[in-house]
């Protein structure tokens, strides 16, 4: 984990401006860290249709930021993310945050639950491509040690 946090949009009342700020900040993060892939939580059906539409637009802007930099993306259902991180697809946000803190011992956990949700999507993706131990778990799976050997400049001291 190189960076975690939330994009503060409270001061912007216009939804279009908020979407623009999301796109700008995500492209800044992409340009700074050069990720290989984007993992994102897929839209979910909530009780409030307006909130769901706004969230879907924000997710679309995040995907567009990745695509603008030619970064592939993967969407994971909320239950899949919770299952991958906690072993329980119906886990609470607090349970997910606690398990992330346990799994990522050396990292300072973000305070915001929304940031923790993003981190959970990344951890779910990591487990999906390399298995829960973080090592190569089969043919075609990624291995972080091999990646770091090929990209020593990506190692953070």
C-alpha cells in the first residue's frame, strides 16, 4: 500500500464538479504510482436510487481514469470483497477493517471506512490473482517477488 485516503468533496455542491475532481485526483494518483491494474467495488443495489446512481457515476469516472491511462480494471461484488478479506460475505465494514489491520500488519490503516473499502478491493484482487498467501498459487497467477525482481525501482525503502 502506497497511499490511502478519501477525496473530500463536501465543499462542492455540483455533482458534475465532484465527478471531475474524482477523475483529476485519481489520474494524479495513477501518474504518481503507475499501478498495473485497478480493482473496484461493483455497483450494488441500495434502497436509495439517487444515491445508487451517484455512486455508479463515481465508479464510472474511476474506471475512466484508469482507462485514460491504459490501465485494466476488475470489478468485484461487495460480497466477494468481504468474503475474500474476512471469510464472510456478510461481514460489516468494521469487521473488514479489523481483518485488513490484521493482514496488513506493517501498514498504517486509513481512518475513513471508505478508504478501507478501497483497500479491501485491492486485497481481494491480490488474493484473486495470487491466492490468500500472497504467493504463486497456480499457472498464470502473478507472483509479487518476480514482479519486484523485474521492477526494482518500484520497491519503496
